[in-house]
């Protein structure tokens, strides 16, 4: 099969032939139909997220099951599935305790980008190759942990449902699962990229009264308004914190979401949160950055600063919920796909995303 592989950070991705082993017990082989182009993959390519290379890219995607390994019963050959980049085993301390997004098995996979047993199903010249989140959706086929495959309806659009695997799950989940935004709230979203747009959609679903999008790209703010933002702040032209306060009676947002992954925007989002409000950090920042907090203000302002991993999602429960919201017209999926690409155009897809030319690009097979 052909796969998009990062061999060296800071260098173009290479599309090349590799060998895919068959599924073992508790695994599924699928033909990939669509792979979302996510900033986290670009962060692997540019070195912001440190990983061991070479690595097959892609962690957001959907496809059709071709073969199941021993013991797999929840999906069968021919089923349409969306892939979760956090495999949720269902049996570890965190899964049993209602925090499956922190699954111990999934955490081990994302630390090594290998199967739970430490091996890989992709080979190049006889040597194993790492696979992003053990799903590697930027490839024609994939062998994945069965628990990472979530069954979709038979008529589901794989091109749009691919986005449920990361952008939609993370953005909407940050609002509904992590922050639990209340109706009538005032919400600020720092970063109107693929995940930020879905945080905006989540705020609409939650019944927020005012939804303020903050970004330095006017074209991103225009997309945010189309998906439900009531206000847009161009951070390249205005002080974001003062502007948010100006739109919220001087107090600040009830809930602020940082979906960029930078020290400066995390600090801005917290500063734009009102006393007693909640600031949720969704963006993945560099390991070299540290956020500064004023020690006096921590108890005085009584703000909650929360991290959000994978939208606090239980994927096997949340995928059906998101599909129901989409079917009811409350969650927009088609509008998120700005442009489609072939696998050979993967580097152009990354360039377009970096240039803010897309809400979400999707590689189709």
C-alpha cells in the first residue's frame, strides 16, 4: 500500500510503498476512505510534537472494514467506521472511572505510536515503521486496535464523518463534556481553526448567548461567523483581552477556550475569563513553553483552568450523539470540508492549512 511518511522533521512528507501486516487478535484492517488534515500532524512534521521517525501520518479518518482479527465482535467486514486517535480499552482505571479519554492503553499508544504490544503493522524494507496514534489514516489501508474503530451507519458519508474522529469530537467535546457550558453563557474561543470552529459549534449547541471568535486571520473569523459566532475579534488589529471584556460588560467570558496551543494565547484566554469563570486549554503547545500565572490571582479570582484531552470524549457513546445532532441540523459537518486532496498532494494540504486557506482539508482515496 501507499502511505504518507515523515522521515525527518522540517522536511517534506514522502508518499511511498510500504507493507501492511494483517490484523492480530483484537485488531481490525480497513480500507481508508478519507483522512482529515489536522494541525497535530503538521506539528509532527515541523517538530513541535516530538516523535520517533519514520512515522506514518494521519490520526483523523474513516473507512470500511476489510478484515477483523480474533475476538472482534462490535464491527464486521463491510462496516463503515470512524477512527479514534485515543484508543479506549474500556477496562483500565480511567475507563472504568468515567474518563476514557485518559485511557492507559491509549496513552501508551500515543506515547509510542505503536500497537499496545509495542509492535507495528507497517513495514518499510523489512523494518517496522511507527504509525500516528496506531491508526495512520494518511495511507490507503490501516490495521488498528479494534477499540479505535467506531461503527457508523451504513449510509454515513465517510468524507465528513472522518472529522468526527478528531476536530469535531475535540471541539464540541471541550464545550459539552469538559466545560459543560450552561445555556445563556458568554463564550470566547481563541483560535478559529478546525477544532476551534467546532468549539464554536459546541457553544451554539449548548445555548450560549454570545460566542466570540478570536483569531489573527480575517478569513478564519468569517468562517467562524458562518458556524455560529456572534462576534469576531481580529487579534492582529485589537487587544484580544480588552475586546472580549468590552463585549461582556467588562467582566470577561464565562467560558474561554484556547484552541491554538501557544503560551501567549493561553495566557490571553485566562485573562479574558471572568472571575469565577472557566478557561479550557485544548491546543497542544510546544514542550518548550511554560505558562505564567500570578500567584495572588489564583485564589482571588477563583477561575478554573482546565486541560482538555480529546474533548473528554467517550467515543463509543459520543459518535452516535454527534451523528444525531448532525441529523437534526444542529451540527454542521459538510460545511467544515473546505477542500479535498489526493494522497500525493499531502504537502500542499499542509501548506494550505498553515496559510489558513482551509477550515478542514480532507485527503480522499
